[in-house]
C-alpha cells in the first residue's frame, strides 16, 4: 500500500478517537500514484520540464545512483558536500572534492557523466560487501547500501524483526512462508495469517450459514456435482 494511503487510514483512525465519529477514507490508486510524482510534477508544473529516463540516478543530485562494484551493484547517496568528501576519501579519490569540476553541488550536476565514470571505476576494485563494510564504519560516514537479490532482502534482520516474513500453518500442505502485513497497528496485537483455502473448502459453510440452505439442499447440490 502506498504511503499516502497509509497516512489517510491513520488520519481517519485518529479522527475517530478524537470525535467519536467514523470517517470515510476515499483513496484512489490513480491519485496516490500521481501524488508520488512529488518534485517531478513540480518541475513540470513550474518549469514545463517533461521527465526523461535517468536510470538509477537522480535529476538534481550527484552522486546519487547505483554503481557497479566488482561483483554486484551498490546505491550511494552522497551528493551533499560532507558526504561527497567522505565518499571520495573512502574510494581513494581524495583530490576530487577540490577539483573545480566537482567542488560544489551545481558543478557536480553539470559534470555528472565524468564524475560518475570516475566513481564507478573506483567502485569496481572491491565487492559490494567490502564497500558496505567500509561505509558502515562510523569514521567513514557514507550513506549507501547493496542492491540485494530477493533472497537476501527477505533474510534481512530488519525485515525479520518487523515480521515481514511469516509462517502459516496450512493443514493441507504443511507450513508455508509468506510476506507479512506492512501495516502495524498497536491495538491489533499479533496478526494471524490463514492459509489459502483449497477448492470448495468453505462451500458448505457459506451455503449453510450465509444463505441458509438445509442439509438436504446441500446434498442435492453435491449429487449434481455443483459443489
């Protein structure tokens, strides 16, 4: 669920606590996706700029993109002067922050292609894990992280702690794993997940309890292979 949708739900719940009245939450998926354009929409509405593909990069900040390492990709967000100097020091490019082509954010954006090439060339000397270990050191202070494959993503300790990988007891197939609910509400307690039903598993229950059919009617439907 998109962030704006979550905010809308939380706002409605809060209003109910404050006033005692319920609220209708009106969320359009089209509206949410439009809202997620944020600054790109403003660039168009103010300056008439129509976005073009930029890959993993950013139209306003450099360096902020995915770079190839010796074995896989890594994402770096070091466009601010402080972080840019830290990144260059970690990469062995100590002279770049004082280079007239790159010594300010506007200059780095103006010379984006040349800067990206120099940074990526340096990145390819080590693996993504090696770079992440360097960037995670307190004295390095470089915002960045690996581009994980799905197996590494789902094994991430933070996702595990947030119960985003859950185990479901499915009587027909044994235990199954699935993705958890990203919305956590304090008053809900521990969430319970049901296994997917097999074909026709709840037919009798629904027809009997919801539609009021008798046992005789159910038997007749079974004899006709309707259920």
